[in-house]
């Protein structure tokens, strides 16, 4: 059924807004499908520059992402929604605890895709029934330019770190969208309030921002620890510190966070075992233990091998004695990705003689070229 305009547009908007805020969302705004077109041009420029790295899914769905009408020709309005996931404590404090891993705030609780989508579906069913409209719901994994839409819907603005910033929730909003055949009056786009501040740019450990409002994902620790499937380049390893899944630095230093509050959503509360886990224990996870520990978490999708790769880099950066045994245990791991980073970690933790003895023991039996290269690089560095 096509949308009915028998009810006043403003009345429908206010009913939807009230229902949204009562249904567990913290922010809501309305915009038109054309709001994606100008950001869509910037997306194509981003892709043409290769700054998406190995995220082929961005390129594959670029046209649908860049134009809401390509994604769904019947859409006439877009409802943009936000859920606060603000942390109760400083997410950067864990960076000083080198024997522990830093997991991005958003991944410390239940997978937000499930949390947000459940709320979206409930609201969308209500809109379809009450307003005689067709609806489609989208969360992060869909080809939707959610941050641009949120800015167009006046929820916030895309800051210099390219993430959404809100005057009420700082940098801590999960976003979702409802596309509908309803004609709804759009909100005015939110203005940029970054001013001369560049805290988010200056704090980035890997210089992932070529300029304000531009991101090179290939240098971003969030990309490297989550999306990147291969070996992480040596130039980024030390800068990663103990960040094992994502990176909150650019979000956490935003001055607008002073107005943010901790999330009230129970399912988004951090799990104690994920707030500052001990690295040595994480390095010993096999596939079954990994799946058990991260059941219901977005981390599970990354897979055990990539996650342990990240953990081993953090162990190499830790400088703690317990890290040596944990890294050495992974020298015989079934994953070359893991073995390579175990070698690198030991090259940072051991003195040259100890490292060379291990190399003499393991190198002759190693068949993977990348792992062999790590053994040779570690020996050439003369460090250990």
C-alpha cells in the first residue's frame, strides 16, 4: 500500500517522534532521499582514491549507497534515528594498562546491530500500521550513508574525524534509518560546530586523517584491527599500542563529549570481561574458546585468527614479562597470520640472543613466506 496523506504531515511527524523516543531511541530526525546525493559524490571520490582499503563491499554497493532512490525507488522520506552508547568511564584510561587490551566502547556489550535493528523493526511495524505506509529498516551493515543522513536530519554533524557529533550525546550515537513512502517535512540540516578544534585529528596514533573531514581507512586502527584480513604493516604496529579491537581515540577526545551521558540501554552496558581483558589470556584462545567468549558480540565476526593477530601485536608492545610465554606458545599456531605476529611480538620482547635461538629452532620448519620474513626481519633488527 502506498503512503496515505489523509493525516496531516506535521501530525504524523510528531506522532512518529513521540513513538520513537518512547521506544528506546535517544534521537530522531527527518530528511528527504536527495540528502544522499552530495555526500554520494564524496563517497565516489573516497573510493577513487583507494582510501577504503580492502572494504570491497563499499565499492560494490557504491551506487546504492550514494543515492537512496537507487537503493529503493519508492522512498519519499527517511527517518534517521540514534541510540546513545556513551561510556560511564574514560575509554582511553585502559591505554596505560599495557598488559590489558583496549576494546572499542561499542564492542564491549551486545552486538549493537541486533539491539538497534530490534528497535527499528518495532517502530517500523507501528508506522506501517498506523500511517498506511511502506517501510524498510537499515542498520550499519546496509548500503546507507547513515552519518550524512543523520546530519541532514539535524541529529548532529559529521566532525573532522568523519564521525557524527551531537550536542547532546557527543560522539556516542549508534545510527539506524527507516525509509518510508510517507511524505514527511524534512528537518533543517545540522550546522558544523567543530570550529577551529582539531583534537580528533591530532590524537590519531597513525595519522589516518589526510585533512579535516577526510579519512584514509588504510591507516585507521579500527580498519586495521577489524576489517583488514591480512598482515598489519610493520609501520602501524607500535602505534597500535594495546588496541586490539577498534580505536576510540578520536571519538573520546571530542570536547562535545562533556555533554554526553552514559547509556541507559541495559544490553549496551559493557561486559566486565571485555572492558580491560588480560592480553596473555586472550592470546591463548582457540576457535571454540573465542566463539564462546564473544558470543553475542560484534567481535565474533572478525574471527579468532585476526583477533589473536591483534592481541599479539599488543603483547609485543606491552613490555611485560608475562607476554613472552604467551607469544611463544603461538609459534606453532595453525594460522600463519597468528604465527607471524607471534614472531614479531617476540622480536620486541626478547633480547637478540634469545630471539636468535628461537629463530634457529623454528625457521627451518616454517613453510609460510610471511612468517619466514618476520623471523628474518626480527633477526636483522638486532633488537629482540
